[in-house]
C-alpha cells in the first residue's frame, strides 16, 4: 500500500478532489483534514496560508493514475504531492483494500 498527500486552499476543493479520486477508483480511501496553517517560502518570500490536507490510501497499481489526476485537477501551480510506501499494513485492511479496488464498478 501507499499513502499520498496533497493540500488544497478550501474544504470544498479538498472534498471534491477526494470524492472524485474515490469515484474514479484511484484510491480506496481519502481523508480530508483541516484547516491547517502552512508556513512556507513562495517566490522568494515567506508565506502563510490556511489549507486542507487530503490523504489518500491506495494500491501501487493506481499510483501513476492518481498522480496524473491530482496534478491535472489541482488548483495550485505547484501542488504538494508526497507518496510514501507503507512498511506494514494490517492484513484485514490490505485485504479490504484489494477487494475494494477489484470490485468497484462506478
């Protein structure tokens, strides 16, 4: 399994991105958290913004498609996109994820 995260400027944008990824069967779960207060440097200057985080749980077979979808649908010119491989996944959760991925027909 993989976990991928991105941040968006509004709750609505985060919910829409999460729901569409699930509807397109690109992830087995998407969670929206926020608001977050992000501190970063943009165009050479310190910046602070309120953002909403979307965390996706996915199988490796959909990683490329999910990345392409997120980058194409994201409102930011340079979206955060972090993907990590999960070192250990509960057997029942992994089984559920595999069954979900293989049985969903939208």
